[in-house]
DNA sequence: ATGTTCCAGTTAGAAGCTATCACGGAAGCT
DNA sequence: AGCTTCCGTGATAGCTTCTAACTGGAACAT
C-alpha cells in the first residue's frame, strides 16, 4: 500500500505512451486515406505488434475514432482560444476566421472528422458537445457588441426566444445571429473547398473566403438584412 | 448477328432492370447506414442471390457508388431544373433555395454523397462535373441581373478575370459572386443541419435557412459589402 | 428442330478486416 | 522471493470484397 497516492504508475505512463503512439499512426492513416479506411490491423503492423494487441488500449475501432474526434475538437478549441487571446476582445472575428481556415487546411480530414458526413448510428459523447460550447463561446466573445439602437429582425427575435444554447452568454440577439452566420458561411466555403468542389473553377478560394469574411465584418455596423 | 441494329435486346433489358434493382437496394442501405456501410453482400442476399452474382452487373463496389453519385447529381440537377421552370427566369433564387433544401432533407445521405466528406483517393468521373456545370448554370440563370451602375468589388474583379467556370455564361461579375454566395451559404446551413450540429440548440433551423436566403435576396439591390 | 454460343448464377477460395479467447511470460508490488 | 497484474501472442469466428472455375439454361443460328 506504500505510496498509493502516486499520480502515475510506470504502467500507466507506458499505457498512455502507447495510446498516444496509436493515435499518432491513426492520424497519419486518416490524413492519407480518410477515416473510413482506418485499420487497427495496419496500425498494429506499423507499430510492430500483432492486431489483437491494440484491443488492450482501445475497446474497439469506434472508441479510437471517438478519441480522435475528441482530440480534433480540443485542437480546434485551442486554436480558437489562442486566436482570441492574440487579438482584442470584440475585434477578433477576423483572427478567428483566419485561425479556422489555417486549422482546416492543415489537415482536411481532421476537419471532416468533426464537420463531415455523419455516420447515422454514431452519437458523439457528451464532452465533445462541451468543447463545442467552448468554441461557440469563443465565437460569441469575439463578436462585436451590436449598437443599442439596432432593430431586431424576425429571426433575431426567434433566436432571443430560443437560446437554450448560449443561455449563459450575455449576447444580444443580433450577436447570436452574427455568430451563426460566421459559423455557417465560413463552414460553407471551407467545406466545399476542402472537398475539392472549387478545383478547376479557376478563381482563388482564399479570396472567396476573405470576401465572405468581409461581408460578415461589414455587417457589424448594420445587421444582416431582414434575417 | 441478325438484327444488330436492335436498340435493346431482352438480355439488355434484363440487365438494366437488375442494375436498377441493385441501385434501389443500395439507396435504401445508404439512407439507413451511410455510404461507407454499403455492402454488396447484403444487397445480394436481399435480392435472393449469392454475393458474387452482383459482379456481373458492377465491376466493383466503387463503380456502384460512382453510379449512385452520378444519379444523385442528376437528381439534384433535375430538381433545380424543375424549380427554375416553375418560376420566372431571374426571380427564381428563392425557388431554387427551397428546392435545394427540400431535396437535401428528403435524403440526407444522398446529399452527403455529393457534398460530404471526400475519399482522398477517389476522383469523380468527368460527366459528373458536366452535371455540376448544369447545376451552376441553372443557378446563374436564376440570379437577377445586377444594376448597370453597380460598383465592382475587388473580389468581383478577381472573378471577372478568373471565370474559366461559367465562361459560356453571360453573367456579370456581381452575378458570379452572388451565385457563389448562394451556393456556399446555403450549403453551410444545410450541411451543418443534416449533420446534426444544430440539434439541441433550440432554434428552428428552417428559419436560419430562410434568414440566410433573405440576406442573399436583399443583396440583389445592393451587392455584398466589400466582398 | 437441332446445334452452338453466350451468359447469369453458383460454389470454392484468397486476402483483408474487426473482435474474442486462452495462454505464456514479463513487469511491478508487497 | 512470491504474488498479482497485465501485455502481447496465436488461434479462431464472422464479416467483407473480389477472383476463378463450373453449371445450367436462355437466346440465337442453321
């Protein structure tokens, strides 16, 4: 019983290291062949052990992918947090947008792990939604406060009455609407870009992204149309 | 060799029917379990034959999925064409948006087959890009003509110089930009909605979609900010 | 009506995957 | 040292895609 208060035993440290190594190989595989092609067997071979050994570290393939999704969320939240910290509060929307695009382009398959095609049966664990809330909070914080005399559009009124999300955040309805627009519009451009739907069209997607961002920032003074 | 000019032999008709039946089962499977879970074996069993029999009709799994993608594109293009025909030219953006959302909600996995996570190795066949062009043309046709005195934003100027896409279409740069915004913004909302990223947030996604559409239509008079 | 050709569908089998089980041995704890 | 815990192995079941060889019957030709 001596030193039962040890925070990490050697075995725990070894386990954590192997788990991390497994994830590392998994990321590499996902980046090159996509998440659906992830093979525990192949990972085991790359690590020099036999297939069933991995089941000591992950219950099954789904648990590994779930952890990868969790890590991806965590990584995006960290990138947002860093971008927020680097820029002043209330003026960091551009910084957030840039961080998002940089993060997405760095590893498209990681982006799709979060925002890509969902598997019908799969349900994300609760803590990922907590991280998603964190991301949304960073986004709401970065939105400039709406002018007090701004008129409230019908959709903003609807949002004001249905804000179970962001219930803790003291954001005006116009801010909620802007945050949603930021999310959906930039995701729209990014997702199509990463999926290659703009390839061969000739124009610079980065400029489209920037233009959409400019639209979002320009609307800071005057809230979106009748939305 | 007699009657080689016969348009369809009985055998060809039989083949076409079986191929259609296979696709029908494939769609059903995709709708319930996603494209990655599509199993030729399961389809064969549902049709009362053994697995390898399907290889008489499709070279491999990829060819079947490719044909499903082709059909999905075709279906979306037809939906667009119908929506365009039902509304006046130059005023049908709202009709197109409604058709798009209806089409997407009818079978989310079909939508993801086109706009979802891409498989890194996979390359869509050339004719799908032809259908994609058809879709884009319908979209450009539906966009109202920009006022002649409208100023040209920097991004619109860039588009004017890089329009290898839509080279055949007599659309003004502002129209190209609007079509892109229509595509990316509505896809942004739809894709997040279908993936379930709004579930639990409390508000009505249909209203968000409508609000984004209103923004796009309101900008018909005054082109998007500095984009 | 009688070949002849062609083709759909079968079974068998290779190679791959996930996942479970029982075993041997090494590492850590007392 | 002795005991326990747990890692990694090989064997196995069941699934998948896909190939190969074979059979039976339909369509076609004479």
